[in-house]
């Protein structure tokens, strides 16, 4: 029996992780954790055990010590985590988890560290794939046209991201918030791409979803599975140059034949359920890569339309 820990059990993609693991091997013992109590987390109904954890984004190093101790005490074989701060902190101490016999389903540390820091990522992109980089301004004085788009250098779920219409607005925002990235404001179709990259076995799997509707946190709620050859080629070039080992998510702006990276999420994406149902099981592939095994890549159901719904459960 394999003990699998799923943290942030209340997030949008946790149910996809649970479903994929149950379908793959019903003998897995699933342990769920979240910062909120069991009564607040509907997914607590679908795991074998539930624990309330401390926050990973407040005292991160203390959290990692707590997590290491939990893995030791509960003999955790595999961890799934999707909160950016947790992913980043674990990546930098991955050998300590490996020493316990615990495999963590996240990409390699270099990929995580570059992609989690938006300024580092922009610098990498400008050096390695400049044609696909959104124009980025170093200072307010460099901005020569409005509107612009600002976002925190470290951030998630579109928190702190906003359109700025003029210099006065930009100055006010920059006076109150530090470490902001200032970029050209773009419009166009948003295409989210989940990618499986297994360096050991030289395997790459790509699935693209054009977002038809998205919520205020930047998560797609209605999508079409597409197969854009240019996007596929860009993604394969990216994982080769970055030397990605694991599962990542890339978001693009697409305007005609112009393709720009919005960001790269070095973790399982909020749209994991779309990818798994359409033919690329990123959940199981992430575990296979972590365990040093070959990936299971299937045919993608191109042309499929998918949409989410919200459900209510009685907890007790």
C-alpha cells in the first residue's frame, strides 16, 4: 500500500488529483491536508485521512520542518503539493524528502526557482526565447505607452495583478507595492498548456486548452482542447532549453501569429482535471517522473469542449 499525501486539499485541482489516483490504483491510502478544518473542505470526504496543517506561506522553513516530520511519522511515499510557496520551499530541500523515501511530485529545483520568480523568468526568456517575451519595463520612466499591466514578482491566483491606465495610477501603485513587474498590456486568446517532461526517458507530452471562460483568479472554467502546432513547438523548445523534469503549466497570449508567454507555473495547474480527462494524465505522470519511471502518454482528445461546475456536499 502506498501512502500519498495531498496538501492544499481545498484548492481547485485537488479533486482531480484524488480522482486520478483512485482510478489508477484503488489501494493507495490518500491523506489530505489543508490550513482549514475538515468541516470547511469538501474533498476531506474523499480521502482516507485528513489533517489540518499550518500555513506554508507564513513561516515557510518551519512549515518544511513540520512537513518532513509528518512524512517521517506517517511513512509518506508520495506528496502532491500545488501552492507556489510550498512548491518552491520543498524544491530547495528535496534531498531531505528523498532521504525519507518520500517522492515529491514537483519539477526540478532549477525550473521551480526560475519560474517562481517572475523577474528571473523574464530575464531567462529574454536571453533564451526573446521572440515570445512580453515587453517588460525596468522602471516607471521607461514606460512610453499606456495601458500597462503590473503583477507581483512573487504571486499566485492573479492576486495583485491589474491594468494601469496612466502614469499617475502607476506611480501610486508602485509607491504602495514593492517588487512589481511592469509589462505591456496585451489582449488576445489565452491558451493554457500542461506539459509533461521526463528527462530520464526523453519523453514530452503537451496538451493545449483555449480558455473560453475564466474566473477572477485566472482559472479557466470553460475550455476547448486544441492542437496549435506553433504552440507545441514553442513548448518543446522551452522544456529542452530549460531542462524541465516534471509537470509544468504555461499560459500564452495568442493574437494571430503572435505568441507571448504570460507565465510558467512549475506545478500541477488549476486546469488539471481538463488535461486528465482529455488524455494527458498529468497527476500520474508527475508521480512516475518523481519515482524515476517512464511516463504514460496517451492520445489527446483534440476538439473537446469542457466546463466546470460547482457542487455542494454535506460534511457531517
